[in-house]
């Protein structure tokens, strides 16, 4: 099936197993919050001086986000985002001192 150009460019955001599914407003907002949080973490890891530690931290973060990629329950997404932010805030204290 051939999709219009605008869907081929940005279709990755809603594509599920070859079909296009529209995101609900709640899912759209949570997705934006999760992406913002991910970018915040990546920006924060720039402060890590040791290249090995920096790459390990980024790999861990990427793996965690990938592990929960298929979660669709809004309450579970909110829970994961909340606990992730709490964990990041506690880690951030140590990163600042590196």
C-alpha cells in the first residue's frame, strides 16, 4: 500500500505492524513528554567526563526506553515517566560532581 508523502515522512510516529493507527490525545501528549525527558537525559549525560561511563549511561538509558517502547497503557506510561524522572534526579546529583 502506498501512503501519501506526508505520511511517509512522519509515519513512523504512528505506524504499527504496517498499519497506520491514530494516536489518542493522551498518547500524543505522553509521547511528547517521554521524548522531552529522553532529550533531557541525553543533555545531562554531556556533563559526564569519562567517555566510557558516558557511553555506558547512554546505552543503559536507550535500552530502558527501548524495553518499554511497546507500552500503551496511559497509566503505566505515566508511572514509568514518574519513576524515571525520580531516578534521573537522584543520578543527576552524582553526575554534577563528576
